[in-house]
């Protein structure tokens, strides 16, 4: 089995969009390799994926418009605020 090529330092251990990967010289085939996961459509991240809402939001932020923000329950959880059951 052939090991996938190394990603550039800026793409290791952080979520990145498919477009960012392609712009940094990552081939479409490499973006489909088994050592990457797709937490959201168009987003890739190296394995293992850290757990928790902060990492989920970090990954999803790559898809968001620049003027968008997390709000309501998501923002409260990010800030560690208590939420009703």
C-alpha cells in the first residue's frame, strides 16, 4: 500500500477547504486519501479529528461566509455558558 504524500505544513492538523488544498498544490486524488476526513462537505482534515464543539466550529468556519458568525446555543456552548436542559 502506498502512503499518501505529506501535506504542506499549513494544512496539517487544521481543517481546510478543498479549494485551499488545491491552491496549495494538493491533488484531487490526495484530497480523497484515507488519512483525511470530511467533517463537512468541501472540508478536509487530517486524522485523528479532535472532539468538541470548538473543533467542529473551526472546521465549519472554513465554509462560512466572511460576514457570518456562530450565535445562540452554539455561541453559548463555545463560551462555556450554562444552557437550559
